């Protein structure tokens, strides 16, 4: 759905002071509480100084329900804002679009300031915006309402903020700013970037900064001047491959723009070319994608990941992937035995942060190997081949948290490593593969999907199979070849290695993801752990997946119309750290059946078990997932307690239960036909089942599996 929001005009002040007042909103603006900060991504000026362009990344705290933020996996959202001031035409144009969830929700906003045609002391202000929601976890209508509310609030505040800063300028004695005039001829030799005495767009983070210009990525035979309009033919053939004149021109223009505006090292031509190819040589789209990627690399120090990242020993043992020579075209060959990998165990033992960092290191290593092969073979090698063996793939690979982690990783790789995959060979695809492909393929770029070659059974053997792409003496032994492959064989990750703390193993790294899929919790005697889920619509589905790592617990699900207040109970714990991840919501004064009601029968969960399940909600309100310590049932006064009960009671007094858990909320219409039953690592299998709900049936249903 796409809906125009509004267009309005306002009289404020003359254009020069309006521009300066607007710039005072940055880098932060206390007058706009949702605006938490900004960072300049790029800045440029025209040679005569008449046009000044600043592009910023803005951090916003959207007023959205906590539940929605949890489901989305973000606490804040980021917008890219481009400000273009034209002193010659006396205009200020502001363009903004969302960077967060750009593939699900498209928000575009345009504001323009211009001199009133009848009174030069007035400024015309026009603002418009559009909202296009493609999908948002089943909460499309909620997101639309939030966006409309947020935008309406900003419209009301816009004029007030400008007037606030205009008054601040006047209080500082700034009541008049002369009109812009072209610089004298003697000043034309001055640098294009630098403080201009007549510049009224004040930005403490931009004025007077220097740009580190890395050496030209081209060989000495090529002119390194920004005025060069043609690349050396030998250089193109040796390092870049075939380029049409139009493609060559796009590469030169984008590189020149980076040299003029980018702070830091300029990417190599082959790296720039990947982004141009990913956007079909649309220079504006490629520039936007490349700039976002460069900002991401800088923010998370990805350039140093090969030096700083060392995979944990567990990852090296159980991650079934590795580099293996090259294919017939000279591309580096990466082998992934996905069917032998315990993806669930790796996610639960390491967290998706470590898996993402490992995948990024693989991509960085792949680029490095491409450069080495370019030098070895004397022709451009800009991508690699991936050989994926799906022997052993079954339903244990298709549980919801794992698919969610996979999709997040694919999104990061697609955005920052475009056109690096030359070919993907999938062999021994089982019958369950179409299910995985249906879930994953919509998130893969169309150009990338065309590089997939899929073989089922033994179709990969013989003519038309692997031998068409990989030399026979390189095909791994486990695929019928003669080459010994050192890729780990994988296997099930022991549950004793599952991560029990939220603190990541490599805490010295900048976190790539602020939210984790699995969380850990402690359950103590008299101190259950409880999770609050707010349901806005009547028929929704709560799904969960948790592992009992230590002790026995009882799992229950409750409903309340009242919002409970969370509290951390440290008194019942033997140490503060023991209760640091324990949260209690149900107040002791609450009465079961009055203040809250039970909607799921208690389930006893033993140490070492994996529990998966779902619940179709009947009413909106607050649902509470509870894990409490399991103890012996009370005995009647006429019978003596059993020995086992006494021992369990004595042991429970000092015993602490530990678990890791995941939960998700889906709209019931999105849940039909999805994976409602999530398999256990113990069994290695699960089933696909849909939960059918009808508006004529006001009945809740649930599903539990071990």
C-alpha cells in the first residue's frame, strides 16, 4: 500500500536565516526528542561554492510498542537524509529515506525551502512524504498507524523548531546575512572544500576537516587525475574484464565522486564495479548502495576482520565449510557441507553474532583470494564459486530461529558483498530442499538466484554435472572424487556447550547485531523467570523454542488484561550474578482466576530437553511465559514422603536451573502453513503443520513438542 501523507506551506523567515536555523538541529536536537543523533556520511561543494550537499545518517527512536520492536529486532531506526542548499537559486532541498527495513517498508520524505515570489523576506516551505509497506511480520496496519502518527507529530513541530532556532540566532546578534555572490577570479584556486566566510550552513563536524586520499587504484600507466575520462585498455583487460564505454564512464564518474567526497581510503575499482553491476550501472542507485556499505564497514571495522577475528575452537570443529582450490574458471572454490552441519547447535552455542562474523570473514577472505588468483592467472577474477552439499539436510535445519538467523545473514551479505558469488553449485538436494528454498529465495537478489545450479540425487555426477565446472582432480572424495577434502565433517554440537550467558564470547568486538535470537535465563527456588508478550490483535500466534540446560522446570502460559511490572529478585539468589537474568512479572498480590488466568497447562521439562510449541491467542492483552523450578508434589498428611521427593527437595534448595529460550509472535494468517512444530535436537526431525483458525471459532489452540 502506498499513501501520500500531506503537503503544506508555511511562512517562516528569509531563506538565509532559515537555512542556518535548520542546520542548528544537527548533530542532535533536544527540541525533537525522537531525534537521537546524526553522523555525516558525505559532503561536497560545487567549484564556485554555490551548491553545498551534506548526507547524514540519522538515528531515531520511533514511538512504537515494545513488542513490535522486539519482533523487528531493533531498538532504533536509521534514516539517510540529504540536504542540498543552492545559494544561487536560494533554495534548500531535504530528501530523506529509511535505511532500516528498507526492503520491507519504504519511507520517502521531501522538504523544500525557497524564497517567496512576492516577498523576499518570507520563506516558502513545502513538505511531502510517501509510505509503502511491503511486509512487516504481519503488523502492516500497526506500522502504518505508527508512521502516520509520527509524521503528523513532526509536521506540527517543524515550524516550532525552526522558529526556536531563529530566535536563538537573533539572540546571538545574527539578524542579517548577505546574499551569495560568485567568488572573484583570484579565489578560484582555493580548495573546493573548506570554510567559506559567507557560509551559513554551520557544521562543527565538517568545517576544516581533511580527507585522506588513498592512491589511485589504477596502475601508473593510467592518469590518476580526477579529470581522466578514460581508463587504460590494458588495465581494463587485466583487472576489470570487458566494459562497454557506458560502463567505463559510470565507473570513472563514481570513482571521481568518491575521491572528491569520501573521507578515508578509496575502494579499488573492482570493488566499485561490483556495486555498479549489482544496480545495472544505475550510478545513483550504485552510489547509494556503496555509500551505505562503506559506512557499515567503517562503523563495524570490517576492514580489519581478518586480522582481529579468530573463530572459536567450537566453530572450527563443527562449522562444515572451507576453501578448496579453484574451479575451471580460476575462481576460488568454497565448499559447504550444510547437510552435515548442526545449525541449531551452532546458533545456540555461539549465537548468531559469531556466525555472522565468521561469514563476513569468509567473504573478506574470498575477495583476497580473488585478487591472488587475478595475479596468478593473469586475468580478472572478481568472484568465487560455492559448492554446497545438502546430503543429510532434514527438518532440524528448518526451525524458525535458524531460518531467521540465515535470512539476517543473507541480507547483510547481499547489501555489502554484491556480485562476489560467481556460481553456486547445490548437490544432493533432498526432498525437503524446496521448503527451505521457498523460505529463503525471496530474500536473494534475482541476479544471484540466476547463478544457482541445483542437482538432486546423483545427477551431479557425469556430464552436465560438477565436471563441467570443477576439474576432476579437485572434486572432493565425499562426492565421488579423488581429492581429499579437509572441510570438517561436523556433527551434533553437545548441549553442554550451549551458550548460557547473553554476554558474547568476543566482547572486545563491536557488536554487529544488538539483539540476539536466543536469550539465557536463571530459574531459582521461589524466583521463576517470566516473559511478557503484548498481543494487539485477538488471533495471533505465540511460538517458542527453549532448551533446559540445567535442572528441571515447569513451563506455563498465562493471560492478563493488566500490564504487569517487571522486577528483578536478587534476594532469593545465592549471588547477584545468579539472578541477573531472572525477571518476574506476576505480582504476589495477584490472584489466579481474578487478576490473570492460565491458558496452557503446566508442562514439566527435564534437564537436557528441547521444547518447541505454539499458542493461538484468543484475546488481546498480555501473555506471560513462565518457567519455574520443578519440585515434588505436596504429600497428604496420612502418607510419608518418598525418598526421591526428599532428595529432590534438599537438592532444590541450592539448585539453580538454567535455560536458553526464543519466542516470536506471528499474525495467524501468516502462521498458516508455516513451521508450527519445531523439532528437537534429540530426535533430529520435525513436522510441518499449519494452525487453522476461523473467525467463527473463538477457541485457542496450542502445540508442544519435545
